[in-house]
C-alpha cells in the first residue's frame, strides 16, 4: 500500500513538472513571438527588406538660374559616380584587376579600391562627379575586361558659365548639390527637386531578379529661377568696379548696386574682389593668397584660409552696414521739404563751423560757403547747413522719416545674410546725435537700404520692396510664381520727390557731383565721404556716390561704395562719382536711353592726352569728349594711346588705351576700301578696330565713292589708328591729285 501511494505521488509530481515546463516554455515562445511580431516587427521588416531589395538612387537635376533675358547664369551638367559591388567580385584576380584599373583612370590609390572591395556590401562609391571623358574610360575598361561589378550612376554638377559674374549674388552649391551660399542657398528648396529611386528585388544568392520585380520612382527635377539681374548691366558694373578697386587700392572691398527705381528690381549687384563659384574655395584675391602662403603654421594657415573664404563669399551690398555720409543728405532734404520746415528760398550762412549741443562741427570747406540757398547747400554738401536743417526738423520727426524710408530694419530682399542698420536708441538720441545723423554720420545702413531709400526720394515718393528673383518656372516653363513690384508705403509726396530729383541734378551739373556729368544725359546724384566709426585710424574713409537718370523722370539708380581706398586725399566727389558716370555711360545706351546732343555726323574732336592716367579717369575724360575707350591689357594706368594726343577723330570714335607692355606690339590689317561707298568704308574700318576720317566733296543724301585712303590697304597698323579716306560723288570727275 505504501509503495503504491508513493508511485502515485511521483506520477503527480512528474505531471505537474511537465505541465509547469510546458506553461513556462509556451510563455517564452509566446513572449518571443510577441517580441518579434509586434515589438520588433517594424525594425525586422526594414532589415529584411534591406537584405532582399537593392535601392539605386536617381539624382534630381537642380533647376537652372537665368538672367532677365534668358541667359544662363547657373546650370547643372551631367557627371557620373563610379561605384563597386564587392559581393559580386568573382575572384581575387578580378579584385586586383579592378583596383589597378580604377586607380589609374580615377587617380585614386589601389589600396583605397582594394579596401572598398573587401566589404560585404552591394554598393561602394569609388569616386563622385567625374566628367564624361573619364566616364567613357571607365565604361571601356569594364567592357574590355567583362567586369559586371563596377557601374556608373548619372549625377549632376553645378556650372557657372560666366565665372565670377554676380558670384556673391548667385552663391554656389556644396559637394552634394545642396545650396551653400547666395541664391543657391536661399532658394535651395525650389532649385533642388526630389531624388528618385530604382528598387530591385534580389534572390537567395543576392543577385537581381527579373525586371518585373523592379520598381522605379522617377526623380522630380528642381524649378528654375529667372532673375531681375541683367547679365550685360552686371558686366558693365563688374568691369568698372574691379578697375576702381585695383586703381585706388581699396583695402576692404567695394560694392555697387543698380536698381530700377520704379519697381525695386535689382538689375546688377557686385562686390569686388569676389570669387569664381565654379571653384569657390580657391582664393581669388592674389594679395590675400600671398598672405596665406606666408603663414608657416599649418593650423593657423587653415584657420586663416577658412576666414578668407568666408570673406570672399560675403555679399557686401547686403551684409555690411556702413556710414553713408553725405549721400544721406538726400533723405534729410526730403524730410525737411516734405514737412515744410525749410523752403527752397531759405538761406543759410556757412562760416566753416557750427556749434550744436556743445560740440563744434566743421565744414569740409574750412573758410565756409557763405550765404547759400537750400539748393546750393545741397550742391556744396555743407554739413553746418544740414545740421541746422536737422535741428529744424526735430528728433521725433527725424526718426519718423528715418523709419519711413526703411532704414530701421532689413529691406527683406530675397537674399541670405541681409543685415539691418545700426542706429541710436530713443534714449540715446539727443541733440548731438541728431546733428551728426543729419549729414549721414554716427549710424550705419547697408548699401541696399540706402539705394532703396534714395530711389523712394526720387521715384515719386514710393518705398519699393527690392527683389532679385523675377519668377519661378518649372522644367516645362510653366510659371510657378511671379514677383510683382510691391509699394511698401508712400514716404513723401510726388511733388517733393520731383523737387528732390531736380535738386540732385543740380548737384551733378553745378555742385560736388560734377564728375558724374554725362554728355547728353540729365543725371542726378549725391556724393558721400565718411569716416569709419570705431576705426583705430580716423584716416580710413568710405567713399560713395549715388546717381540716377534721367533726372526729370528717374528710371535707374546706381550706388557705388569704396571701403578704405588707399589715397592721400579721398573724396566721393573725385573718386566715386566718375565710377558711376562710367557705369552709366555703358548702361544708359544699352537700356535704350539716347543722349540728347547737338552734334552732327561730321563733328570731329581732339583726342585728349591720357598717358599716365588711371583707367577710370582716362575713360571719364574720353566720355566728356564724346569718345569711347577700348582697354588693351590688364594694367591699371595708360601706357600708350592710339590715336595720340591732339589727333582729330570723329565724334563717337574709339581711343585704344594700352595698359601693359605685352600688348603694345598688337597690330591689325588696314582693309581695302577703295571703290566702296562712304558708308561701306566707314563700316569696314570701324569693324577692323580702326578710326576713320572722311575728306572730299560730298553732301547729304548723295552716294559717294572712296578714291584714296591712307594708310594704304593691307598695311599693318596699331588698333585705333585713324584711316583717312577721300571720297567724291559717284559720277563726278576724278580729283586731280597733283593740284
């Protein structure tokens, strides 16, 4: 009995143990299944998909950037990425062959390729963004050697066809085609598009399955930008600004802006020195590069290099506030005339100094200007007069107009890195601050803020929103969005604005802006010379000039600012004004404004002597004579000129200015114009880069024929040489050469 009872108990215990083990085991299995199917399900599905699918990226093409005329400023061209699938390498011999071949073609080390080839992956990048010639070599290599584990993927690389042109506006892209600076960064989401994919299924052996198991997601290309920038106006501005920087040894860069005063469109914006966005990391300023090369400590050199790169990418026109100086007197004048606290007939006697708030302010003319009316005080850029005008306006009204002209906050232009102004707070704005502010000192604004405010002063009184992108279009040229001119506010009346435009014309025709006069055009403007706030050396100055045309109906404004020119006696009136004049001389005829001149086709002028002159000054003198300049060489002053001083050439003729020795031997062949009509001879000689002087008996509306020329046909002469042709009426008796 006892034995049987023990056996039953044993069986019960074993059964209980089996049940317990089953329950525990089932719980573990259920728990593990729950862990795998619920908790880790999403992650495991992704891992399984990665093992079973191969994803190939399809790059989206970045949108193109055009100027207002359809000229391409930035575009994407095809390049290729070379990749390797290590798991598909058949043998060690193939691995060695691939490493050797790709290293030679792509200029990478064999060790680099071998290291990549040892990885247990389907996709390893060997080199990105190779051009077509190299891509063709890779294709030929893998074809010749029947290699199936090396492939090419099409990608895109950014190109800037005009090099440095408007580089600080356009910016550039990074290594992954993302916008890194300028418009490329500001409109990156618009330009970049969306990459596509090809998803391919793989079998148990890791090879691609048939195409029916493949899915393609097309890339969506980026949209295009059409700018307000005009490539030709930008060229004119870049040319003259770069010359000015070199000639005047500008230490802290220069900038220029051309604006349509009626719409706020920016037609050109330049900073010099700048950079080439095709190679943005290369230092473009030779002086800066020499300074970098002189640094021996590698860490310090790398830090200095990075700082220099950021500096050359910076758009000075929107990012660097500066003291505007006397250009600001346009704003002060507009405010006092609008408020009628000062009238055109009011007079002010300048003794050479003015005391306000216990501070003595000196006029640039130490002896004083004497008695002057309002127009004369603006023409003379008289600081004491404008201090008195500011006091008459009062600090509350002054601050009100300062804000109304948009000078207390950034303009909101569609460019990155825009700075605001640096101005006195309400609490710190007393009599002294009002006095200095009235003539444009002790505060800072950006060049863009200033030209926008000046445009409002002369365009009818409307403060416009400046902008750079005219419209956004898709790859089929459908308009996605279009920018329309925006009037922020009416700052002054149309009548006050018209008066200001005429007063500024007086500054150019009779006052400190005389060097901005352009024959045949009505130009308005204002000079500016300011000392740098906070500068250790008070001799450092900023020179500027703003000009607009035509003065009786302003359409276009140009602002030039030179930061720290290395000159003995720098003034905006003598340095900046001629630069704007030279820019306008190129721009105005280009946009269809014709000079109103009282000259006929037969008018001749004497060539001035220009040898030794700096280029900007030489060009300015030629413009005054109604002549054109052609620059030969890369120097900054005139070494030789053709025709020479005192030579008589037709009005509108061209003088060749040689600026370095290497170009002096250049020559052209005199065309044969004997027997041609006077019109044909004129065209042939001018097209050859020569000047023409026509002599003989001829009259208007009568056909003429060339009977002699000097120099003779086929002679080698220097460009710009005057070819004298003698003409006579067709059908007339031959001229007796011996008489």
